[in-house]
C-alpha cells in the first residue's frame, strides 16, 4: 500500500471522528485500548487518531511478546503477564476514570485488570471479545494441549489467514495488517481465570458485536448470554472481527459516545 493511501485513510478517520466532536462530551476522556491475539498496539492506529482528534487521551499498550515487543516472547508469558502489562500502564501513567476497551482475546485481559484496579475504571468495553469467566480458561480443557503438539516450540501459534479476522485479502490495509501479525503464546489461552475481587462486577459494561461473524449459521451464544443483562449494554457494528481495521470511523464514533 502506498504511503499516500495510508495517510488518506488515517485522515478520513480523523475527519469522521471530528464530525462527532460536537455530539461527544466536551470534557476530555481517557481511553486504554487493548489488542487481541496476534496483534499489537499498532492495530488501534486509526482509532487512536480519531479519539485524539476529538480531544481525548489514548493509550494503546502492546502486550509482552507481541507486536514491537515480540523479542520478549518466552514460555513464561501467560495471561497474568498480559494483565500485569496493562495494570502497569494505569499505575505509571497515573490513570483514573478510564474507558477501558478490549478486543477479542483481550476480553480475558481487561476483566483481570479490573479485578485489581476497579476504582480506576469508568467503563469496560468488550469489542467482539471472548468474555472471561471465573474458573475457566480461554480454551476448553485439552484444546491447548492438543494445539501444543503442532505449535512452534511447543507453545506458539502462527497467525491465521486475514479472513479469520474479517479483513478481506483485497482490503487496502490487508498488507499492512499481515506484515505486523506475530505468533501468539498458547500459555495465555490455557491459564485459568481466578478473580479475587469480583472481576468486572459492578462496572458498567458494553459489548460491541461485529455482525459479520465467521460462522453466521450458528446462533450467537454471546448475545444470548449478555444482551439485556444488568450492567451490560449490547451494541452492534456491521463489519468483521477486526473492526478497528475495517470500520475505524464507525467504531471511533461509537467509542466517542461511551459515558
């Protein structure tokens, strides 16, 4: 993709976000955006630009062993490591009253963070995420062990095809995304979640479902679980799993409206 095309795409997002400034609260908000498996903080580029153009503060941490921190990957990296990564961002940046967003796998990271520093969080947003459940791991029992048999070094999963993320191969940003995806450690998906302080309970929570799911023939189990439940708001966006890539203007507008 040519540099000029990339700049035009980012500019379009900022302009679209700018049109929502008047509708958004005038008081500056703070957002922490956490990426999913195989990704890094880089994937939020256009969302962060749009939110910052609207006058807000944005942090997009990259989890240990992924993205530009891929050189730190090792077998000891697990879900607790990734939760600690984000807790430290809150602590060292002295963040409070945060709109806290987690995409995909980060639906296991952000509740663990909330379990530790709940008072610093204003609103939890799960973007097409697997919502962590106390006493369970991301993967069902035995699945991780089976995958480890063919994993790189016994624990690293290679990125799937872009279509897995809902990014068409002919999308303008497809090459940009493909270049940046890195192996993901199975260890993060096999660690059982244990809450000490109720996890995300007591916090306002929004679930944003990307409507173009991989298997549209099956009912949406997450919708059945969460829609209409206390503390939860259900929203949808008509795009694939990587909404920050395929629908940045629409997603930015949704996040601007989060209270």
